[in-house]
């Protein structure tokens, strides 16, 4: 009898976190990093337990989700997993300009990003 395949939990190093990238937690929550300055970042979180984004996903999963600001090390300590997006499997996936703009708009983060970058 085969053992069920385990999902590998991966903690990130703060150096692995970059603006414009999508991450996926083991609680099935997408997180898109919208801005970083110093040791802080602003990100868009989806709800937990969301369906994985399909290969033809046209919308980001952050509608009506409030943005969050936290320390980069706090963001990195969450358990992340490898996931498939746009046909590739990785721990993080780069968003194109329109996907990043949509994530910012969906969680209404423009002012928070401007405030963080002005600090």
C-alpha cells in the first residue's frame, strides 16, 4: 500500500521574499507581495482554503481582502508550499504587471504602498 504524498512545508528566508511575487501557504492562502521597504512589506492575502488558481486563471484571488503590513521576517515564518502557476511549479511565482495591479486594486492597497515607500 502506497503512503499518501505529503505536502512539503517550506519556511522561507527573508531574502527569498520579493515584490511582485505570489506565494501559497499550507493553509491554502495566496499572498502577493506588493511593496517592501527596509524590514517591512505590504501584501495582499486571499482567504484561507481557496481553490488553487487554474492554468487559465484570469483574476487574482484577493477581491475584498484587506491588505496587510508586517515585518518581512514575520511573513517568512509562515509555512509555504510549492504550487503550480502558469504551468510551472515553484515556491514563488512572479506576477506580471497587470496581475500585480489587479492585486493592488482588489485589496485597495495603493495608499498603504505609498505610505510605506515614503517612510
